């Protein structure tokens, strides 16, 4: 009997939880705020689903009920992607060592 | 147009880049590089999605337009937002992830053929369960984050809102969602799908309103975690590995942060979720006692004199510093002290502020080198050997009662041993108790000098007096 592809995805999911567990514990506490903003940005990879939904409309009706939800989701996720990565970058630029400051 | 297999491999690459993005945060030196990995992962995921659909009809123009609109709004916010507003920004961003998850789930439910999930009214069972869980968690994340945002922004009072039967109501609604999802699978009814989403919105609101302001670090981390699980749910629906990996990473990241925050308050996760903490501070006898006890209060001149004659000073910042935006004035003060060869370090309690790492970001903004900033366990022993502790905007995290009085609601919470310093300067607006509603013994100690003023104004006055 073949293994259901769902089981493979579940395996990826569970292994990723473990990776997340070990990676996040090694994050230094002083960077917990950038951690939150960057996780925010990467979870917006949900835009992938939004793009599929938005492109599902036919050329006669680009905006049908389903694709409109996709288009709105694109805006929401894009705000998050750009906002999340840029604000993280802005924060990380501020973390400097003593040496850098005196230059 | 690329094959589904090739696309899957690229999604895996973008998932790995996201892992590296988080890995980079283990040290400030590697963090910036990590962020670029994250951006690269995102670009790969988006480009591969376009290529794998390969349907370059006119709709793609609109997709790009919407992408640019959202991106411009996001970039504008990212550059304009003051660092003190980070907690509400993060809460706001969480709500967007949640809502995006809900909308993608709705789109998939209305047009399952586009996602290879079957047809309307005949969606694959597993997909239906996955998308309804994704939608429900997304909806809870959305409305919960909105409430957290309103509380942090001060639009809504930070005080917990409780009513009788609250927890039973939440329980019933929670079970209701599962029952409805069960019937949804049997009937494929659109109405039930909408009902699940509406009830989930309601649960999100009910879940967050009873939680008070100072528990916000836990709430934000928890919502962070939820937004990850919602993304993972959608990832299963879309059979997309990038989304599954990211969802799992974000979900466990938020869960770990919630755990760290709970531990720093010596409270169980359950008790934070049930909320109501700090609501009933109607202990009148305590208030009476407080009025009778003598307090030594001083002015900026006294504080400047004390610090000038010290050889080591430890700064303890808290939420009050963020509210008063005193971080820049504080740095100025520290620069003056350093010129006089006084050793200055910063002590940060994990729950100081309104989100994990809140104080660190504010100090970094004020150009404080991160190697002068220490966490609770690394610096707590130094208080006994230091001359002055300068407490600015913190309160409960310094209260010795957490070590001495088993009856106190904060008993057992790890606190900074500020009272062991030779003298303590306490910048505070008034004698009012902190968030936990407990009087701070520290105010009445002989070696404590209270500086009653706005944190920023007091710090600026001290700077003047240090000349």
C-alpha cells in the first residue's frame, strides 16, 4: 500500500517544529523583538496562496468572488512582507558594538 | 511554466532560507545577514508561484498592482513607525497574517478547482478539514490581534474585561467550532463555513479582552504562534512545503516566547489566558498603610550628586521609559557618567515593557552598545557590588516582595535584586502601585530615594546637574 502524501507533509511539518524549537532557543533575548517582526514577515509567505487564488479568474471575469478574496489577501500579505522585513532591517541596523559607535 | 516537482524543490529552498533567517538572530552580528536570507526566500517563493501557474493573462497585471500597493503601504509604515510603537505594530501585523489566512481559505473554499482540491460542493475531505482549521485559527488571530492592538495603542483600556461565565462561554464556542467543522465535512455547506469563521472572530475577541496590559508580552507571543499555525493550516490545504515549514517555525517560535515570558512572571500559561490578573486590587488596608509609611524623595540635584560619587551604576529600564520616550535622554546621562569614569550597565528583566525584547530595541535605538545591556540572570549578582541602581519606569520587576511574601500575587517571580545596591534611585510619577496592584516595598527602604517626575524630564534635569 502506498503512503498518503499527507503523511509526507505531516513529517515535514513535525520536523520543522523541531528545527524551529532549537533555532528559536538559540536566539539571543535582546533580539526577541526583531524575531517577532521577522517571523511576521516570513509567515506572510501565505501570499503564495493569495496569488494562486487571484490568478484563478478567467480573462473575461478577472474579479470573481473567489479571486477578489485573493486580491485583498495579496495586499494584506504584501503590507506584512515589506513592512516586516524593512522594520526588522531598521531595528537590526541599530544593534551595534562599542567599537562601531566610536568610529 | 515550470513543473510541479521543480516548484516543490524551490519552495523547499525558500523554507530553508527562512530557517537561516531565524538562525541569524542568534547574534546581532549575523542578524542582518539572516534578514537578507529571509528576503531571498520570500522572493524565490513569489517568483516560483508565478512561474508554476504560468497563466500570464491580464490578471497578472492586477496581481502586480496589488502587490505594489501593499508593498508601498508596508514600506511606508516600516520607515515611519517610532520604535516605542513596536508592540502595537507587531500586533497589527499579526492581525494581517490572520486575515490573509482567512481570505485564502475562503478563496479556496469558493474555487477549489484552482487549487486542485476538487469541485464546489465536493471538496476533498482532508483539504476541507485543513482549510477550515486554517480559517478558524486565522480568524482568531485576526480579531485577537486587533484587540491587542487597541489595548497597546491605548484606544481601549488596558484593564482586563471580565464577566461571569466568560470561560464557559469560550469553551462552548470552542467546542462549537469543532462540531461545526464536523458537520461542514458531512454537508459541504457554505453557510456552516461562514458560521465557523464568524464564531472564530468572536472567540478571538473574547480570548484577549480579559487579559491585562502587563500580560501583553505573553499575548503578543501567543498571537505570533497562532499566526504560524494558521499559515501551516493553509500550507496543508495548498500542499505547499514553504508554507508548512514557515508555519511550523513561526508557530514554535511564538510558543517558545510565550513560555519564556510566562516563566519570567512565574505564572502558568493557563492563568495568563484565563486573564483577570490585576483586576481586583481593591485591598484597602494596603492603601492605608502606604499613606503612613515615610518615603524619602529627592530632586535631580540629589540624584546627580549620588551618581557622580558612585563608581558603578546599574540602570533598570521599564515600560515607563518607553511611555516617556526617555531612552535618548537616558543615554545622554550615561555618556556624562562614563566621562567621569563611572561604570554603567543596563539590567533588563524579560517582561520589562510590552513585548519580548522591547527595552533592548529602545536602548539600541538610543545607540546604547548591546554589550552593555545584560539579562536578568547575567547581572543579578552585580547589584550587591554596585553603588547606585537607577530604576526608570520599572516597578513590579524590582519588588522584593516577590522573594519575601508568599501571599503576594507575584511571589516567586524572578526579580532584579535592586535593593542590594548601596543606594537606589527610583524615577516614578507617583507612589501608585504597579500593574500587579501591589505596593513596592522598595519605596520605603532607607537607601531608596524617590524621584517623582516624568522619566524623560527627570533624566534631562539630571543631565543638566551632572555638568
